[in-house]
C-alpha cells in the first residue's frame, strides 16, 4: 500500500510544478465558463418558460464544472502510460513486484488531483466575484453539502477507474485513437460536461442514468446546487459505489487478460 | 502552387500507408464533431429560439465557422503546429531552402483525417440552407460564398498570429486555443445574442462577426444594406497584417539551437 501512495505522491508533486500550464488552464476554464454562462443566459432571456433547470442553479452548476474540470473530464490520456504500452517499456513495469492496475490508478489519480489543486480555487474566486446573473452562488444547506462532498470523492475515484479502463483497452489496440477516442467522446457527452443532463432528450436521460458517466460530474454538482433531492442523492451515491466496484472488476480482469498475451513491442 | 500540390500528394501517400488507422480516426473525428452538433440540437429541443434566432439559423452560423476552422486544420496544419517546428529546431532547415517560407510551413503537415470535419460542416450547412426560409438571389449566394471564404481567411490569420507568437515564447502556449477554439465556440452562435462587450471584441479584435454574423443578417433579410455582403472581405486585411507580423518574426528569429 505504501508504495502506491508514493507513486501517488510522486505524480502529485511533479504535477504541482507545472505552473505555466496551470495558468493557461485557469484562463481557459474562465473563458469557457463565461461563454457557457452567456449562452445559457441568452437562451433563458429569450424563452419564457419550460426551463429544465433554474437559471441560478444552472449557472452555479456550470461554474462548479469549470472549477473542477481537470478532475472531471474523461478525455484524459496519460502520456507516460501510453508511451510504455507502445514502446515496450511495459516489460519493466511488469518486473516490479507491484500490481500494475493499482500502480497506474494511483498515478492517474495523483496527476489529476495535482491539476485540480492548482486550478479550482482561482476559478471559484473569479466566479464568485462576477456580477449577478453570471455569478456562482455557493450557498447550500448542510445535508446537501455533506452528501455532495461524499459524491465528489467517489466521483474522483469513478473518473480515475474509467480513464484507467481506457488505457487498459489501449493494451489490446496499441492505439489511443480510434475506438478509445470514440469511447472517450461518448463518455464526455453522457457525463453532462458538454451540456447538463436535464437538457437531454428524455430517452437519453434514462440511458445516462444507468451508465456510470453521469455520476462523475453531473451528479455531485447538481446535488450541491440542490437540483437533486436528498433521496435521489443517497441512491446516486449507492450507484456510484456499485459502478466503482464493477469498473475495478472489469479493469482487473481485462488487464490480466491483456498481460497474459502481452506482446512486448520493440526490442 | 505546384510545390504545394506536391506536398499535398506526398502527405496523402504517407497517410494512406496506415489504412485502418486512417479509417478509424476518420470515424472518431465524426463522433467528436457530433458532440458539438448534439449540443445545439439538445438546447433547441428545450428552447424555441435564442434572441430571435432559430435552430437552422444557428446551424448556419455554426457550420460557417467549423468549415473555415477545419479547412485550415487540414491544409494549413503546419501553421497550427508551428511551435513544434521551432522547438525541434527544424525551422532553420526550412529557412535554408530557396522557396517561400510560408508555403513550406504549410507543407510541413497536412491532416487529411480532419477532412471528415470539412465534409460534416458542409452537410450541416446544406441541412441548414434547405430548412431556412430565404428567398435566394444572386446577392445572397455571393454573400454565402464570401462568408465561407472569409471564414477560411480568418482562421488562417488566427493560426498565423498564434504562430508568430511562438517566435516570442518558443513554446506555443495553450492560451492560443482561447483564440481559435474559444472563438469558435463563441462564434458558433450569432454573436448578436451576447452582451455588448463580447460583440465589440468579436467584431473589432477577432473579427468573427464580419464572417458569420453581419452577412448572416443580410441573408436572413434583417438588414437591407448591400455593404453587409462584402463584410467578410475585411478578413483579408486581417490576413495581410498577420502575415506582415509573421515575416517580422522570421527576421528577428534566432534559432533555439540543437
């Protein structure tokens, strides 16, 4: 266990060094936050009724998404892991007396947590200082707050295992484009990062309720702004747990299978 | 020009060496693109209009922008990836050759996979046009053509400006994506829906408005003035300025060494 923690630590600390990338990331997140909120505000201003979400809840939701974007987005490709799969250095990883799955999971988790640590606070502060319709409102009640914190922690693990699964699929395809790209785009859309789930047509909402992607970003933040009630919140957390278990099992089986017939690329 | 054609055929041949990968990437590009399209359709499923613009009007705006952007990403990819040339020191190699430098930069990389996006944006353009209630005449057709050309010119200028920026910073910063991707996101809606500040920026600083908003108003018959037809032409000025800046950058360029 200790060794996995140190992988995590290593990645986390290296990640914190990339300040310039973080500034650029913050700027991008702020920019997109402003675009998204402006578009939705324009929509709400020009249509009288039938809103799937209240405007101030929606705006806060969009800002929370932007602030924690680097923890939530599923379009993540770990260059190091992909490189060792492709160039055959995976052989070295296999020589270590450690579990490949846990090792990679702690690396991905470390990198993403370092990214979000550098980024979320400036975005939140900026969003809090904006004038009224664009403003992020952090006010919530204690039960919602506690539940959404639990949901956020679980979704961090959920997204890590989803991304890890993509990388394990790469061990079969030896290519991070093609199928993996299609999987990642679908995941990104169904996670509600592109547009919030309540705006989906109803059949897609039903599909996304079953799949794990929605529980990554849509669920914890909509819970926070109070768009999901407590009962659904508790059910959602249970679904998150179930999906985490399923993903870990699938990921482990696939990685074992991939290693059994692993062909070491290159020489 | 014949040199550029040669580059084109060369890159096509090398790309087709990996057929399966090419086809799969082509398909996955389709999915990525579908994401944007899906967003607009979903939103208009819930709302009837955005500041008076209907879904097909927005799709027309959207397709003009994505057409220009993806066209440039296919044929002028080298300019988009200019920081790679500088970082790896390969730019020195190009400078030694007695050919036009811009042309050589263009020819460095040509991304045929993104052709699928050009096709998709054309399909959406056609869908939008078929569903729009517009009385077409020669002026309006001309406006549409100018919009498409203007969009290409605009993105080429943006790529060139981003490349010129690399002369100063060496490594191309992610910030440039705010200019291209961010602009693309904003300008996929008619810019009139935004607040004044945005409209000013998108008209005078990054002139997306001249490409897909002001001429759009003419096509939709919301303004009658003929001046609006020719507004995409202003992007040529923008291109000239950006090319001048680029040449200035080339003159000052000092190699990173290797």
